[in-house]
C-alpha cells in the first residue's frame, strides 16, 4: 500500500508541479529548468500523447526563453483535436506569445 501511495505522490508531483514552476505569477516560484525536467517526465510517462503536458512543456521552455521548442510543443498540443476544442483560444494566444519571445504567465 505504501508503494502505491508513494507512486501516487510522485505522479502528482511530476504531472502538476511543472505548470506551477513554468507559469506562476510569483517569480519566486518559477523555475524553468526544473519545469522542463518535470514536464518532460510527465510527457514520457504518457508516451508524449497528452497534449496538456505538451503544452506545459512548451510553457516551461518559454519560461527559459527557449522559444523554438516552446513553439514546437505548443503546436504539437494544438494538433490534438480534443485539446484544440477546449484550449483553442488560449493555445493560440500562447503561440503568439512564444512567437513574440514572451513567456506565458497564468493570469
């Protein structure tokens, strides 16, 4: 049972923390390299098929001012039909930010 709990905690950390580290309004909590590391783990754990984690990886790269991979991963996320339906405006705004060499910060 403890193994399952430890795994659940690890998964929650790997899947939720990178978005906070990449996009938090409070600069003290942003950490681009750690956000990229954790978002990459989340993408690996989901076989690079979860567009929300791809979008998180994009935001993490943008937080480090590395806009080529930010654009690559945001566009990959937007290629998913469900993601595009739910996140279209927000995703396109992020692409515009990354094209303008700006990071995305949660409102």
